[in-house]
């Protein structure tokens, strides 16, 4: 998958793509349905399949001090889109220049002249341009004038509710990763680099790979059965494990993070990138009466996680 971080200077051979436009936070089943519409046109015309998205998320740009809400960081989103067979990812910087474009300027400068797109798919509730004044119907009109086709996608529903990132956040906040996965079409994953921790896990006989969750919507704090993909380095591969997400109440006041213990693993993971899939919530964070009690509970957590994961 080719990634572009600007709508300017796109090579001639990479123009004419059939794309879906949106933030695609979580790349859930509703997003995938929109992408599949773009894919159908791409396959029919021999055009590349593309995604136009924005970094940072516009909501982060306009409200930088709001609580974290993202289901995915940019790395996780890119990895998921690559798995879906996307050819071109246009990851446009959402900055003052882009935010100031009127709907007409966005259609002309970004879609038509900049990226040179041939076909665009958006949700029926899509808004764009300064002040979100442009509607999906406006985009269709601009496309007719500027030479690109526009398809409006209907919202995907499960039962009587539309699949949405909001409902997925709620499921994760309540410790229901299986329900979140049902709407995502894949396990919810935390991805990023392994960072240096306090190495307490190593001292307890359970060395963990620590990852930041800064900027992400936090799942319910506690212990999870997890599947861990090591994405880089000499230990690349897939492992079962148990992870603790939260503030580690046994050891004072700490910044929330994700600490994963990989079963049957030995090696150094510092600096490598992991993808940690939340499979089942085991228990909340607890403060124990001493380290012996903590280790006894970790033993039980790992035994339970092994049983859960072996049944998948």
C-alpha cells in the first residue's frame, strides 16, 4: 500500500483512484461497507482502490483538550486498511490550510486537481469544508462540474442500531471486547512501539511489553486475554498472552498504559512494534495486600487466559 501525506504532487500513474473518504476510526463494518463500494468501482475500471483520511483527526484539531476518543492511532488504521487490500492511502494533514478550505475549494483543490480522483464514496451524512458547510449532495454537484463521480453510501445497521464508533467505544468502556469485535469485524487492537517500563513485571516473574495508550479511547481498565502480533524485529510472529490496561494501583499514581505478558516467549521486545488484540475481559484492576497475593492472582489470570485463547 502506498501512503501519501499530501494532496499535492501526486504522480500521474497514481491518479484516477476510486476512493472512500472519511475518518474511518476503528475501520468498523460500516466503514468496510463504504470501502467495498469504492472497491467495486475500482475493480470494474481497473483503477487503484484508495482511502482519503486525515491526521490528526479533525476532532482532535478543533478540540485538542477534549478527552481521548480515538479507537485507532494512525499506525493501527494504516495496518488495518492494508489488510483490506487498499492500494493508496491518502493520509492528509488536517491543519489550518485544510481547515480553511471552503467546500468548493476542497472539491477542486484536493479531490479534483490535487489527488486527481475518479470516483468518490462518502456516507450520506458526510460534511466537508470550512465549518462543515458542504453536504454529500453538494459533493455530488461539485463532482458533476469537476469531473469525478460521487456515490453516497447508506449507514450499515445491526438490528435497530447503526454501526458506529460511538457504540464501539461504549462496548470497550464496559469491558465487552467481543461485542466491539462484532461491530468492528475484527478484534479491537492497541498498536505501537514497546516502551521502557519500571520492569516490575520482570522482578515478579512476568516480564511485560509496555505500550502507551495516550490519545486513545481507554478500554475498561483491568486484565484481558489477548492475542499479540509482534510486527517487527527478530521475534516477529503471533503469541497468546494476558494484558493489564490501566494505572497499576499497586504502585502509586501512574499514567495509563497497556502491559502485555506473552506466553511461552523469551526475548527482548524494546523498540519493536506490537498489535495487541483484546479478546476477553477477565477482571478489574485491584490493589493487593502484598506482592505474593499479586503474583498468585497473575498466575490465575494467565491460566484463565490460556483456557480462553485455546478455545478460539
